[in-house]
C-alpha cells in the first residue's frame, strides 16, 4: 500500500539536499564506522561550536545587550525562529 506524501515534508527534504550538496561517500563510510557514542559526541561538539560562534557574533554586533537579551537573540538564531520569547 502506498503511503500518502506530504508536499511540505518533501519540499523540506529537497531543500536540505540542496543545502548539503553532493554527499562524499568516504565521509559517510567514516561516520558509519563510528560508534553511536562517538557520533553523538561529534554532533554535540559541532553544536557547541555553532553556539559559541553565534554568541560571539551577537556580543560583537550588540555590545550593550543585557545577558537575558543576549540569550534570547542566541536562542532565536540557533532555532531559526525570530519570534521565540517575544
């Protein structure tokens, strides 16, 4: 039995494929050989790096922000939702 397709989901998947570009089979193989714990550790490190970069750029661009304002700006950027916390 065919499952119904969701055009929004299909569009989101295609947009992600476009952003990622061509996949490197060697990179895929390297990830497949890692333990789940190692993959999770690397994902956490990548997220932490992105969080640090966003925090630094927000501080640089808006030096007078109070700590809670900075936290919300960082959260909005990381979540991709400019309306969070408003």
